[in-house]
C-alpha cells in the first residue's frame, strides 16, 4: 500500500480515538439536560477559546478559501477579513446573551427569543434558521471530507463512501457526549486547523522560492498587455489586473448569471462589505447562542475574539493562505502562465494534475489544497497523513457544533414545548441524540443525492444566519423593536436572501447578487427596514414593560462606568470607518495608494498595493476589536455578579402569545 495512505489511516485512527474518548467522557458527565445541551454551563476558558475558534473557521477556511484566492486574486482575499468580522458579532452579542442565559436559565436561543417577545412564532423561525443553516452547511463539510480522502487515497475510497464512513465517528461522539464532547474535540481541531494552514503555506512558499520570488512572479501574473488588457485573468474598469485590484465601489445593473455580469470580477467594495455581513452570520446563527450559554463566565470571550481569531487566524489568513492561493499560479496549476513564463514556474504540480490546468480538473479550485498536500508524497508521506487529518478536523469542527446545537433546538423548542412538556432529563438527552442523528442523516442524504443543489443551498446558510442580527439587537440592546416588527422583518429577510442567492435568483431577472450586493446585504435591508417600520406602528406599553425587564437587568449589570461613556461616540466612529473604508466602498483606495498596479517598481515593500492595504487594515481591525472588547467592556466580566433566577427555564410554563 502507498506509504501516504498508510500514514493517513494511522493518523485518522488516532484522531478518531481522541473523538470517541471525549464522546464517552461527555456521556458519563451529562446527568441533566443542561449538562448535555450546554455542557452544564461550565466550559472553561481555554476550551472555549479554542473550540469557538474552530467552530468559526470551518473546512472552507482550510480547503476553499485558498482556491478562491487562486481564482480571483487579492480582490477575493478581502474575505480574509472574516477573521475579524466573524468575532465582531460575538463582541456585540455574546456577553449579553451569556448574562441572559445565566439569569433566566435559557438553553436555546428559541427559548430566549420566545420569552423576550412572548411569541412562539419567533421560536419556530429560530429553529427554521438553525435547520436551514445546519443541514446544507454540514452537508458541504461532509462532502468535502469525502472528496479530500478520495483524492489522497488515489480513488481507493469513493467520495460518497468516504463521506459516510467519516461521518459515523462524528455522529458517535457528538450524539453521545453533547456540547461538552464537541468543545473538547474542537479544541484539538482548532490547533490542527491553524497548524495545517501554516504548514501548507510554508510548503507553497518554499516551492515558489521565497517571499521576494513570490512578489516578482505576481508582477508577471498581473502584467497589462499592449492592448491595455490583463495578460492573465480579468481587467477591471480602471485597466488593472483583477488579481491585484477590486473593480470599483459598486456596479449598478450587474448580477452573476445575467448578461450584465460584473466587469473585472464580482468583488467590488460594496460586495466585499456585504459578503462580510454574510460571514458575520456564523456567530449570530442560533448555534453560537448556545456556545454563549455553555460558559462559566464571559472571561474567554475577549481573548477568543481579539487574540485567537482577529490576530491569530487573521495573521494566518493574511499571509499563509495568500501564499497558498497566489503561489500556486507559479507551481504549475496555471497552464497559461506556465506556457508564457516557464522560467518563472516550478512545475511541481504537473504529476498530480496530469498536465491539466487546475480549473479544468474535476474539483477546479477546490483541488488546490489537496494538490499542495500531495507534493509531500515522496519526501514526507507521514506529513501527508497528518495534513489530511488537519483538513478533516477543519471540516468537522463547525459541523459537530451545528449537529449538537440543532439537535438541542429540535428537542427543547419543538418536542419539549409542544409534544412532551414534562419530559425528564433522560428523555431530553435521548431525543437530543436522536435529533443529532436526524440532522446528520439529512445532511448526508442531501450531500449524496443533490450534489449540484448542495452548493446552492450552502450559499444560503451564512446569509440566513446574519438575518438573526435584528432579533439579537432587540434582545441585547434596543427594546424599541417589537415582536411583530422582528417576526415580519425576519421573514422578509429570509425571502430576500433566497431571491438574491443562486437557488432563487435563477428564476429572477436580476441574477445572483444584483448590483454586486451580497444576498446577506439585500436580506438585512428588508429585514431591519421592516423591523423598524413595523415596530413604530406596534408599540404596546405592557409588552415594552416586559421587554424592559431584560434591558434593566443588562443595564444594571453591564453598563459602562461614567468615565467611559464619553468613549461611545469614539467607538462608533472607529467601527464605521473600519467597515466603510477598510473593507467597504473605501477599499478601492487600496488599489493604488501604495503603488501603481501596472508598475511593480512602485510597489511599497515590493508588494502589490492591495496586499499592503489589507495588512494595514487587518492590524487596525485587531486594534478596533481590542478597543471594543476590552476598553468598551463588551466582552469582559460583568461589573455585578449575575444571579440565576432559574436553572432551566424549560421547567417553567412560559406565557407566550402568537402575534
């Protein structure tokens, strides 16, 4: 047997043994429903820091992100800012959700929303969002794991066979151990994910010949021909290579899949901004509310958001993932560049791709990372096995959390609420495990039978998650928003996302992402807009008094000290400037401010202007996150101890009315 396959199975066996160990340990310690669904509210500091990081950055970060940087260049590399925007959602909401969960005994976000708004309709909508998020998102991760093992075992395991086999262990440890098992396994997965990306980036950089060689070759890749067109890739409306420039602020009338496709690429400034909105949906999705409830206290929130995610993962994406994506053009993946500049290419991918351009291979840009791992087959087969497990861990890290939390919501928000109101702890744990199996089976069936629709459904997931923002704003910050406004707004937001994503836009004249605005952006325009308008017409004194019990509690326990209240306008200004200038419409400045994209001799530090701009605003983004999380106390320990009114609000008959 091929040595790399032997090592692959060795490391997979060790990884599976670790997973099953924590599944058994979690099952033995889960005595109550709270123990099983939210780890007894006792997740420790380092476990949360690592687990939340693994959950935030899935197999897409490991496998998909470098491939799209390869395909679209640095205009897509703005997506690396999700290392900041994903935990930004946590900064705004996690601490306050933890406080409410501890105070009122919430286990699921559906319980929190229905109790706050006195509505079962919002509970159902929250569960719907969780399911629509979890099933396709999980299906993508599982299918990607099967695809990876198909490639690395030289076809020994078929994609579907590998996917189903790899899923069995995940079902075992998640269903048996609950959120506690997920947290401890995710801790290891975070280390594997980050370490794997770094190692593969070093491999790519070593094969290219170093940082200076990389930038020299980028200059050749982005050259403009005598006809004023990019010699490789696309040309932006300003006449720059699309690999090192975004194509303007916005493109009116443009839409993917229509005759008016975006010129020079889809990643305009407004597209980047609204795409970041979509990825912010990862931590506003219902699953992350349950992560918040599972903590002993909010102490881990700030270090996870600022140092582990924004700084640590941000550094890795800005450098090592960019090296993988851009560097692969010079390793034989790009046959057009190879034909034009054979002297600048170290054609080490020739064997793996059999002389084809990677975009002509079965997996297209998704083959990039497997091919980089494949380079070590002869020299270090053991490292091929280890990196394969790193990829597997990355793909399962997010999926495991969504299995566990979605199973919990099915049990608590549907079964216990409507079918078995007096369910015992043992019954809740049993049905929670059944829920996990149902979620995984649904994801596997979709991934096996609807491979084309899977990507379309997956595009909806994070954009749907972002539509929870207005509801979370209402619960955590703004009592003005009413039950009717949030319910109608959320429904409208989900519809708008659907009609501007691939799955719905194919029936509409505007195509996907009309005017280069991501579906998450269109969704939030209708969602928040209608929420505010409807709320202005549905104010009720009794309902406001009820909502203020939440906000009075939050004000009493989490209000800023008088000497810091003057910093609130500063916080608003810093945040708005960062979003609008760093990664929004103002990002177009980054095309040229540090050098002419058409003249590499003018590039500051020898790097394209857009890359320097991204590194600068990444550093400023880390500073912004530090300011918000620590200085503005959005993720620190409350200034007054939170006393629990109920251990489990599910044991209390809640007074809810449908709107």
